[in-house]
C-alpha cells in the first residue's frame, strides 16, 4: 500500500548526456511566430480547473523580519563525493512568525562550474517526489548526468526540501512497521479489510505526528519555494535558474508564481497542474498509469514470450487482473520472510511503468511470480519504496504524504466517499483504478489541516518558462503539461511523443538539445514544439 500521489523521477541512474542532433518537428530558433497564437489558444483550452483561485505573488522587497536569512553566509565544506561542497542553510520554521530558536537547518550541496564558457550562475535542481533527495540527485546529475556544457557554466545546486532526507526529515513508522504497512490490502473487498486499511492510515498519520512534532505542519510546497528564494539570495543570484522534474515542476511553478520577477530559466519536466483538486489528480494519474500499462502490454503481446499472453491488450489486461486476484487470495513465496501480496505485486508493476527500459525486467518478474517466485516483483516494489536490502526505508514515503496532505484538501475523507468514486477510477484504469481510489483516502486522516488549495499560476512578468510533457507519461499525464502551460503567462510547451516519466536526459537528442539551448543561451523554443 502506498501514497499514489508520488510524482517521482525514474530511480535509474542518469545516463551521460551530450548536445546531440536528432529529428524534431520544428526548428529551435527560439523566436515565436504566427503559429504560437494558435498553440497558446490550445493551451488555454487544456484540461484543468478554470475556477481555481490564482496564486498571488509575494511582495518584491524582502520583509524586514526575513532579512537576516537572506544575509546569512554559508560555510561550505567538502562532503564525500569528489568535487562537491555541502553547507547548511537556516530558514524559519514559520514564515508568518519567524523565531530564531525554531529555525530549520536545510542541507545544501553544490558542484561549482567546471569552466569552458562564461559562468551563468547557479542551477538549482529538484528530482520530484515530493520527498526525493535533491542532494542525492544533484550528485548524480552534476557528476555524470548533465552535459559537460551545462556543468561547465553553472554551479549545480541541490537543497533537500524541508522535511526531506537531510533537511529535518519527517519521521513516521519504524522499518518493521513499514513492512507491515506496505502489505496492507489496498483493494478491500470486505468491511473487515476496509477497517484494516483505515486503521493503517490512522496509525501511519499518528506516528508521523508523534515522531515529527510541529515540523509536520510546515513542510508545504509554498514554504519550500520560499526557502529556495532565500538560497537564491544567499548564493548571490539575481534570478533563480532551475530544473524541476515531476513534483519538482509544481515546486518550480510555485516559485515562479510567488516571485515572477526573480524567475530565470526554469525547466519544468513532467509537469503537474496545480489547478486540479486532489480527487482529480488521483483519478487522472490513474489514467496515466493505465496508458503506460497499455503501452507495455502492446509491446509484450508482440514478443515471442509474454507472461500476459499473445492475443491482445484487452486479453493482457484480463490476465493482469486475474494475476492480482490470485495473489490477493494466496500470496506468492519470495524466498524470504515477506511474501508477495497483491499490494506489493501491484507496486512492483507500477514501479516498472516509470521507465520503458524496465519492461523486460517486468516481463520476467511477472512470469516468475506466475510460477511461484515473487522475489523480482518484490524487489521492484522495494525500489519504489526506497527499501534497501537490509530492510531500512528511506524518508520519501514519509515526506510524500506530509507535503501532499498540506498542499491541498484530501480527495476523500471516509470510506463511503471512496466507494462512490471507485467506478470512475476503474473506468480510468481497469488495472489500477480500485487501488488508486483507496490509496487516495490516506490524507483523510492526516493530523495537520491543509494550508493550501488548488490554484492557478500565471507568474505574470516572468521570463519564458519551458514546460515539458511526455505523451504517455504514467505519473504526470500529458494533459497536466498542457494545463500548466495554459496558466503560465510566459510558458513554452515542449512535447515529447514517447513513453516513461519525464523527458530530459531520457527522451533523446531533440529534447535534450532544446533544453540545453534554453539553459545555456536563454533561447526558449517555439511554443508547441514536438520531439519524437
């Protein structure tokens, strides 16, 4: 059982990238022409919530009570990975009532520009989640993932958001308790199973409140965006340059909405639509994973060996559901104490939907589980949960609901609400719908009241912002990229016609060249550009 609103990048290590040439549907001159007006009109009609309130910018001047944060000096030190420096940034726990005695200590890492051109400034990076470690990600991205030209002209910077990893992390269940939590039946068929699921959500929420304390009410996206502005100021950058993936797009768009005059070159890859309610988000993400599963099934049935048969996608869907039902009735052995339950099997399949490179592994895992060996599907589920071989869990599954449940009112507040919504979720995805609907109940029992609500972000006056959407993205459906681009006044939408979650550094040369040119030269592509 998991929080389904996990908007995360693939867990695979980033591959090395270069400024390569590949086919694109339009050139990359960066200058808009007459076609842009029609593209903009299409964005404005994209799926979203036109009734959502606008996000209001904050005052341009730094408030007096916050100046000491902007004037702090970071003490940089070597921190393990070669060439990286680490520091600690202080930020107020509560921006409405800053108290030095309650300041948060936020972990920051950077790798300074390697040279090879005029330095542009700092490039802040966030990998998504919410709950993904920016420091862990930036050590990959700056070390091997980002092209040499980008690393040469930017200091690559990561800050673990408040409540995440090294930055005052949210704490909840013990490792053994998490093992039990992840095995809870997420598709309850009886009143007893419903009660067990609700009890699990309540126990999880209570443990987060008990072990995290007052910090639990101050890990919202808006607060993290304000922390980012402090870091920008401390680093000496007039504008924030940023690459955000998945949930990182929500964070980056929020920054642009709060500080449009300080938004520099922003890449929002695998975009979220902040105007949607949590019920809409969950249901539409359900449809995104269904799209990804169909792509996987279509590929599978054409191969010489497919554990879901060789007839059709519809038949593969039936076989997948039959497999889940069988595992629900009788879990599969894994060779260790934990069995492969339906919830863990589903999570393993979902993990493989993030990246089409995982499809061969998923075919083998399903085939092995059908023959009584659930270890590989269990391993995929463990990767999703960031559970290491020793049984220790990372912080992401704790930080994720802590942020989500503050950012917006819950999708559902009681089991009866879920039961009414299940048909629409199953329509969105015959494979994942029921489980996604019940997973959306977790915030209904959260101890902290939401501080945010669905909103539209215009960021009037911001420099051009590059929004990237992948047509068959499971976790952040393409319609969300259209929706966000339709709200941002200066957005340029770049479409990658492909599979998997996010596009930069995994969608090919056309995407990479376009993003790199924007980061290096400030040349945004024509709105509506497409890459294949």
